[in-house]
C-alpha cells in the first residue's frame, strides 16, 4: 500500500486498561493499515482486543503508546475532544445494540447527526430519505425504533451512519443480535454500499459469515496481530 492508499495507519500501538492497582494490556504492540475502500474484518476470540482496536481506529479511544495516522495526518497527540469534528464529518458508527435514540422516529434518528453537521433543512431531508430508501425501510420512516425488527433497526443504523457521507464506517459485531438470514442481508448491504460509495468499512466480528465477506482480514489474539489476509 502506498501512503496515498492508506486511510488509517496504526503504528505499534498498545492499550493498557487500569483497574484499581491491576493493569490489563488489551493491545500489545500492534500495527495495521486500513486501506481506502477496504472492507476489513478484525477477527479473533472473545477478549482478544477487537473492540479496543476498533475504538482506536474510530477515534473514540486512544492508545497508551504508539501512533495513529489518519489520512496522512498524525492525530496521536490530539485529544478525543478535539477529534469531535473528525468523527462528526468523517466517521460513521454501527454498534451491536444499534444505539438508536428511542424517542425519535427512524427519520429523526438519521436526521440528528446531519443537524449537528449544520446541513440545510432541504439537504437533510433529501439525504435522510435517500438512505432510508437505500436500506429498504422508507415505509417505516415515521416509526420509532421500538416498533422495528432487529434487522430493520440495524438497517436504520446503517442509514444513519452513511447519510453524513463518511470516509470510514466502523461496526462492532453488527450481526450479533440478528438471525442468520438478517445477518447475511445486513453484511451484503454493507458490502454493496462499500463498493457503491467507496466508503471504507472496518468491522470487528467473530462471525465466520462476516469474515468470508471481507476484502481483507486481520486476525488478532491476546492483543497481538496473528495474521493478515488480503
Ligand atoms: N474499559 C475496560 N476496562 C478494563 N478492561 C477492559 C475494558 N475494555 C476491555 N477490557 C479488557 O480488554 C480485553 C480486550 O477487550 P475487547 O473488548 O477489546 O475484546 P473483544 O475482542 O472485542 O471481545 P468480544 O469478542 O467479547 O467483544 C479484555 O480482556 C477485556 O476484559
Ligand atoms: Mg468486542
């Protein structure tokens, strides 16, 4: 990968969690590159450090040592607060438990981050409706998440993550709460959007089906890189 082709360059990071007087090294001198347009799956057993690594790639957590380069900019020493604009404008998040706002309708859930971005009313409406259509839940637009199925909620999270035109989507176990059929259609949808929009996708998952859909795979164990397949 040339420098221009790399979106996130993780260089020799460690992440230590401090619990009272004990320390837990969740990531141990790990390096990896996320290429632009990749559909990268981070796989490994429970407790291996997948979520920890994903949170660092998504700029919602910081490593204890090592460096992070995001689009050729070294962001290692920038505080998480100061990274808010980067997250808002460039990164979309999809979580296992959806993290939708229960009192808002599907439409309003998609609209909210676009309001934060300061887009105009008309543009927001167009984008929100476009992505709700694209993920196949336009007919549920005015319903709240509690009246949607698990698969529909995950489609809504995808619409919300993508409507802001992010460079990067990070998804933590996006299929964990879905049955097989829904899980497969969610991953296929994410893969299609990755190809269609060119958005880079990084997924943490131990689901074999998800791993099979990846364009590249990073296997980790005990916080260290085991192997990488392109
Ligand atoms: N906030 C935290 N404080 C202390 N230890 C933590 C914290 N978050 C994670 N850990 C520990 O760090 C290690 C890696 O956790 P992580 O959540 O990254 O694993 P994972 O690979 O995502 O696991 P899973 O497949 O179960 O989601 C685990 O041993 C975990 O107990
Ligand atoms: Mg995890």
